[in-house]
């Protein structure tokens, strides 16, 4: 099995994540797993695919806001009364 390695700009293009964000994520230990070959940063295509498929997906499509007619104005502190 031959692993393909991607450079930062390829990962940025594939994921539509900026190079700056990828760099910040490396510093913060977030984002896709990466490898360092000296000063060169590389991403395994296999690791990137695993990262992409295990990200949490959200959105149930249910609106969770309270309709304007039923909203209550915020209570005033007792000292202001």
C-alpha cells in the first residue's frame, strides 16, 4: 500500500480551509493529522480522509428560536424598580 502525501496548499484547496487556519490548527493541536519531514509539512491522504469522515456533522433542521409573540422582555433588577 502506497500512501500519498499532500502539501498544505493541496489540503487547503481540498478542504476549502485557509493555509493560515491549517497552520494555526497545527500549533493548537487541532485539525487533520500531519507529518513533518524536516521543516516540510505533509498530510497523509489516508489520514485526511479519516479526519474528514469522522468530523461531527450538525443541523437537525429544527428551528429552535422562540416566536417573537411569546418572548418575554428581560426582567429588571429589583434595585431598578
